[in-house]
C-alpha cells in the first residue's frame, strides 16, 4: 500500500468531514434546545452565502458585507422563532418538522427573488492549492483552503463548546434541552432562549455558507448540503456538539477512503451514497448515536 497516498486521502476526508460538521452543528443547536429538526438549515446556508456574495458584487466592502449578512441572519433567526416556532409551541414534533420543510421553500424562493438565481463564484482570498512545504517535505497534497476551513470550523466549535459549558446563557440552554417544563419552573425564559438559539444557528449558517460557497460556488444546489449532514447527525447524535464533529470526521474519512479503495471494484460513485449506507448500518447498532442519550420510557 502507498502510505503517503493513503494519508493524503485520509487527511482530505477528515478536512471535508469538518466542513460537514459545520452544517450539522446548525441542526444540533436547534434540536438541542427546542427538539425541532430544522430541515431549513440548508436554505439558511444558501441564503447567507447568496446575500454575502451579492453584496460583494454590488461593491460593498468585504467586512461590511459580512456584518450586513450577519445582521440579516440574526434578524432571520429571531423572525423564524417568533413567526414559525412560537405559534406551534406544544404541537406534535411532526408539525414542527413540516413547518421547517415549508420554511425551506420560502427561504429558497425569497433568496432568489431578492437577489437572483444565477450561480456565483465566491473568493475568500485563500487559494485552493496544495501546501507547498508539505508537498515538498512529505509528498502529501493538502489544500490550503481545506485546512483554513477546518481551522475556522474547529474554532467555531470550540467557542460554542465554551459558550454552552461556561456561560449563564449556555447553562440555561442545556437546562431547556433537558427539560422544557423544568426550565420554565425555575424561571428560565424559554422563548428568549429559543430566539438566542435560532440567532446562533443563523450565525453558524453564515460561516457554513461562506466555506461551502467558496468551495462549490454559491448556487441553488447549496441547499442540498443539509442532506450531507444527516449521516453526521445519525452517527454523532442529534443533541451533541462533540458528536457533530466526530460524526463529520467519520463520514468525511470513510467516504473518501471508500471512493478510492472500494470504488474501482463497484464502478465508482460511492462518495455520494456510502455515508447513508454507513449511517443505516449504524442505526441498527446504536440508534441514539455515539454521543446521544438513551431515552427509556415506561409503559
């Protein structure tokens, strides 16, 4: 076996996995605090990326465009909580899920109505080229952009982990996640907590939109990146920030390795469907995920 090539494929898969984790993180934040599987997270990623690149193309400076887009995502998060989630409090989970599906199409249509439906290229100033010193010393090609995106995603996850563990709001979020009624009983403002969670999810969507938009271009297909997060969530657990990272690393590495080493024997194309097969097999062994909590109900 060519170990240098193996390490190159593995490293590329792990870096791609961190990008998947970034999308999965948005799902985890909302599900953790409200129990809602936000199917519209992919549309939020698309909206953030399209807003940012459209502002750039209209002559707005990079940092000002970033601030404006962040403000748009914050307002969007608060609006979603107030208009969609709040009226559906205490409704069945399937009702909330269907509401987020409808929200997906609303955001997709709104994005293209306000801006346009044409694909856009997005440059963040980080070249998608191999790191020369690593290529020359170890003969391993790792993209500078992939490494940059992984560092951004890792930093964001670290900040959110500290936020959940060390801050007062973070502890309130965890209390709400554990027991909504108990949190209300001790005076935690549930609606404010939900608004904060949707705001943070909007910020995460912005970061994910910039990374994926720079990687694949800003286009309608960006909304489907949310589907890539599903195997990550199944493996890591729907309520775990750490699980989103670990699940992303497993999915990213496994799909790249499967495509390179198994693909030639089955005609290729494994990268698009192998993660879902892996997630399905994992469901049979541990349905709650690696970091998910087992729910035992008395009957």
